C-alpha cells in the first residue's frame, strides 16, 4: 500500500461512478446496487491506480533529471593531466 495522498478529484470520480451505478440499479432490473464494501473497494482500487501513476511519474522525472545532469557533465571540457582538480 502506498502513502501517496489521493486527490479530491479521484474521490469525486469514484463517487460519480457510484451514483450512476446506484441510479441504474433503481432503473433497471439487471443491475445490482453497490454496497458500502463494494464502494470502499472501488475507492481503494482508484487510490492504488493513482499511486502507481504517481510513482511512475516520479521515476520518469528522476530519469529526466539524471539525463540533464549527464548532458551538463558531458559538455564540460575535460581536464588534462597538468590541470589541478
């Protein structure tokens, strides 16, 4: 489980989905209403998906920064033996 906080937008998207499902369960015979356990599970799923994306984005940004540093290092003129560090 990740400690990445879940933004309100993610919570709202899940709640909108839940409201639609509950509304459809009233309108249609072939739809079962979600219970609180199912709703909680949807929130956990959304949080886990968000955390995976957040962590992937963090890794990508770290790699970008490493490449920037590498390019900066590669552009520095090389020192000769006679030059002091």
